[in-house]
């Protein structure tokens, strides 16, 4: 079994754990106040999708395509999902990065800085300067040395609504 890391015991982690429990309780006065005022807080350290992290990206808008570099050190292509929603002009990258080792090994962990666990990232694209949209039929992706490179060609006519992209 692989986890995102060992449990931590310290005043800081205890505080964060208590804060997360408080925010999860809709009957707590803070939650009630926020709700009455149309506001909402989510658990600290989590996005709305409950992913453990959002990978960092670089997005390039070149003449014929968009090129997205997604930083995913330690990921393998079989654990990555990649979808493009043409209606919303949005690329979604999701999956998991595992920490190598077992539970006994994790007990020896003293510093944790790597991003491991479930991830989810969405990248929204607008139309190009000439009203171009993306060509979902020709999107390509390749995972190389921990960087997922997604090339999204541009075209003038509308594309199908949603397509799964295979990673080479």
C-alpha cells in the first residue's frame, strides 16, 4: 500500500487537523456565519476536487498550437488521466503519484517536500487571436523525465465536445 506520507505529530499539524475538522462541521458558528453570508471555506491543503496537490504548469501559446508542460516527477503514464473539454476549452490532468517504499519505510521519513498522492489540474484556453479553437482530434501528449508535454493544435472550426487523450 502506498500513501502520501506518514502522519505527523506536532502542534502545527494538530492545529491544522483541528481547523480542518472545524471547517467540515456545518453546525460550527464559523461555518454558519460563512454560510449566512454566502461564503464557503474548504479544507486547508485541499482543492475542491479533494486532490492532494495541483501540479505546476507552463503554457505556451505558439502560432499553430498551445503547448502545456506539466511537472509530474515520479509519475508514470498509466496513472495519469488527460481529457480535453472542447465546449469549455479546458484541459484536465488528473491522476496519482506514488511514493516508493512501504509503510515500514515511511516510518523513517524525516523530511517530506515532494508532491505525492492524488492530483488534479485544469487549464482553460481562450480562442486564439483569429477566432481559432483547439483541434481535439490531434492533441498529443508525452511523458518525458517527469514532464508531461501536451501539444494542442489550433484550428478554425469547432471540435467535438470531449475527448480522452492517450499518453505516449
